DNA sequence: CTCCTGACTAATA
DNA sequence: CTATTAGCCAGGA
C-alpha cells in the first residue's frame, strides 16, 4: 500500500474485512459503509491496489448487478472459485442472487 | 500542472 | 432488457 493512499483505503479495507463468509457486498455498499457515499469507483480502485497476501476478502465484493467486475478470462475466475467454495452460487448468466446473498450489516462506519 | 483511464453506480430514456 | 450521462477521484504519462 502506498503512503499517500492513507485512510481512504483503510476505511474501505476495514469494511471489506467485515464481510462474513458466504456473503457478498457491492462496491457502492462498501463505499457507503466506509463513509464515502458515491465513491464506488474508488472502492474498486482500492481493491485493485490491494496485495494478494493482505488477508482482505476482496473476492466478496461484486458490482451492483451481482456480477464479478473482473475479466471472466482473468482473475474473475479465481474470484468465482473462491466464492463458490464458500457456498455462493452463480446463475447461468454469471450472477449472484443479491436478494439472498447480500451482506446486511447492522451498523455503518463505527 | 493537464489529460486519460478505470475491480462503479444511479438515474433516465 | 440495453444505452447514455453525469458524478466520483486516485494514479500514471
């Protein structure tokens, strides 16, 4: 993580770490919980800059449609596998049923 | 400094 | 359902 990235990234990572196993969240949701409403894009940017050994469950973050925002041919496959290993299933279109799988946290930022 | 890109979203047509 | 638009802002050239 770069020095200049500061608290914005940390806020995001803190929220992502709170996603329970077998549940998923969306970029926009993470942004709001992190106290950064409207910064969904930056959430994606932050996760992209995240090291693989960070321990942050980045793979539990999907876009608003319940799809993986990564290239299906790239690390998107890895993300899907990680989620399926937790019991998160994808339909024929490659989407997760957010209605049932979306993480419903009790409190925001904190 | 400016310009462009991008793990995004919500609103509108 | 798809397409377009505007809003967001960190980083690299």
